[in-house]
C-alpha cells in the first residue's frame, strides 16, 4: 500500500518545479486505501510548506495518524467513508486550518463534529452527510463553532459564498508566503551588507599604514631641515676666518693697483 501512495505523490508532483517546495498536493482518486487509513505520516510531513491538501475519493474511513502540517489551510476529504475520529486533526496540530471539506462522508451526529470547535475554521462543508438532515443542524453548527463563517458554502443568513471570498483567502496565503520570502531576501541583503562593512574594516588598516608612512616621511624631512638649521659655534668661527682672508686679499689687490698707477 505504501508503494502505491508513494507513486501517487510522485505523479502528482511530477509537473512541479523542483526549485521551490510544493504548496499544493492533490491525490483525488489517484490511490485507494486498502485498510481505510492513511499511509505513514512521514510521506506527507516531508512537505512542510503545504497549505492545500486534497485527498478526495481515496476510500478513507479513519484519520488516525494524520500528518503534522503546520501551514495547512485547506483540507479536502470529500467522497470518503469517514464517520468520526475528527479529533485526529486536533492531535495533528493543524492550527492554521481554515477550510475543511468533509462532504459526502458518513458523519451522522453533531457531537461527532464537536472536536472541530478547537480549530479556527472559517468554512466547513458537510454536504450530503447524514448529519445535515438533523433538525436545526445549521444553527447548531454555527453555535458550536464560533469562528465558522460558511457552512456548506453558505453563511448563517443563507447567503451563498462567493468565489471572490475563496480567492481572497488564497490571496492572503500568498501574501503571507511572499512576506516570508521578502524577509529571507532582506536578511540575505543585510548579511551581504555586513560582509561588505567587514571588508571595508579589513581594508582600513592599509590606508592607516599609508597615512602613518606619509607622516613618518614628513617627520624625516623636518628632521633634515633641522639639521640644516642654526649654525654651530665652530662653523661661525670658520666663516669669520674666511671673511677676513677675503678682505686681506681684496686690500692687497687694491694696493698693487695704486703702485702701478703711480709709475
């Protein structure tokens, strides 16, 4: 039996792009349960992103061991043999479930539906189930499940649910997923930005080294200027000696010229 379920899942996802995890899985009539139960929960729990699971007409009579799918919002179990045991959906922790289709099953008593009050269901479909023939069925169901807005595709006033309402709910789901993707992308951008800042910090010391090198060269130039600064006492004495010698030579030349002129 497990092999037939595996094959049905593989066939259903054959056309799905492998670049992103699946959000919808439809196995309507693709496989028939031999014992009325679902296969191992691990078969479905590998797809934690599922928000829509359809298992119509697969001969289910029990929901025992229903898979834990935290993001599941719509579950279709129509055209099966389910008569009760809906508490299994609570045990599976389907806290996000909003739309449940149990039409054409074998549920007979309103009490069998009591566990559903613990879910935040917005829409519940029990069309063609025996329970729908109970007197005051609709008012009792709306009273038992306060979050319920639509029962058998009609609101408490008997107004039919519009397709636009279903599309709006699906749009809300897509927006939530888009927001999560945006957050992931923003997180990646922030990480890249942090990485660039770290690179800038790593490069900073090189510029600092260059600045320090320039300062050092400037200091060396200043030191050279200082070396050529005020003359020492010894240099002053030598300068004066040279000046005297120059003066003596000049006077001697003048005297020689005067003697020549006299003759």
